[in-house]
C-alpha cells in the first residue's frame, strides 16, 4: 500500500503523550484530567480551583528551575473546597511529572489523616492513566507504603503528623494541610505546641533554605493560629477565600469573584 505525500507528512500523536504534555504544562489541567483516578465524586469546577492551581504552579516553577523563592504560600479556605485534593493529593503527583527527583514532605495535625491523603496521592500515581501518561514514574518496591513512598528517580513523598518526627528528611516542597485540629483550636496549649513545632522543626527540613517552598493550607480558627505565625514572616503570599463575602478576602481584587 502506497501513502500519498500528504499522508506521509502528517505527524502521528499518541493520545497519552498529548495528554501528558498538556498536563505537565498546566497543574489545573492535571487536576481535571486525573480527578477520577482517586475520587468518583465530580467536583464543582468553581473559579477558585483554577486560581489556586495557577498560584501554586507559579511557585513550583521556580523550584523546578532551582531559583530562590520569592515567597511561601498561605491559603485560607473553608472545608469542602477541594483544598486537600489540590495541595496534598494532586500537587505532589503533578510535581513528579516535572521533577521526578522532588522530595516532598506533607503533614497534617493527625498522622492518620496525613497517611490517608498520602494514600490517595499514591492511588493517582499508580493509576493506569498516570502510568500511561508518565511511564518514567515508577515506584520503588522497597519503599512503597501508604505514608511514605519513593520513585526510581530519587523522589519521595513522606507523611507526618504535626509534632511528629521527620528526622533525616528534607524537602524541596513542604506542604502543611490543617496543622491544627479544629476541635482543639481553643486550647492554648495545643496552639502553642503546633506553632512551636512549625517554628522550630519545619525550617530545618528544607533541602535548600533559599529555594524550598512551604505551603500552608488551612481554615482560619482563631487569632494567633499558624496562619498568623506565617503572616508575621517576610516573603509570604496570602490567599484568603472565606465562606462568605467579606472584607477579609485576599488578595483584595478577588472580591469581584
């Protein structure tokens, strides 16, 4: 069978290669594409999801290039807004598509909750769709647990509970998802314990203090909570999306949404 000249010049694209290319370039497209690999409940694709995805990707791009960070990231948002899905589940899986050697530390106030989020992230990475799109990301058989898994390129995702130990681990990315238990937020002792841990432990867990990015995502609970702690520092981008329209929205231009 002979092909016409026009047919010979038409490039052939593998659908998974095309999908992978789009998702590597856009964290938002990655979230939309891989959502069902761990969750059968479709989210409401509100504008805030795209906004947050773009925000955190901008920070991640600097880490990929090895550039000094401009700021860390604090996201205040209500429960049930896919915050954990974006930051704790999808974000680490996307990071590896661009930087397979990335070391990622992920924590929550409760170790079991942290492990559960890690398990969902692991499900995304081990899904058939992810493996077809990114076949170069393979789990190491000697470290493939729900709370701590590594890939064959040197990257790992390590889970921890706030106030727990992370001795010997250093991250290119540090993601802290709800560091304070809402039921214990009224306790001054619990608040002090969490803030001291975030102040004394987290800064020493960075691969490179100038480059490593820290992401804090939580609902506001009280004055003096970890958000206030982070906002007292320099180089912090604060995004606050309260459940109700108010003057507390940050950045202020988001009021129009």
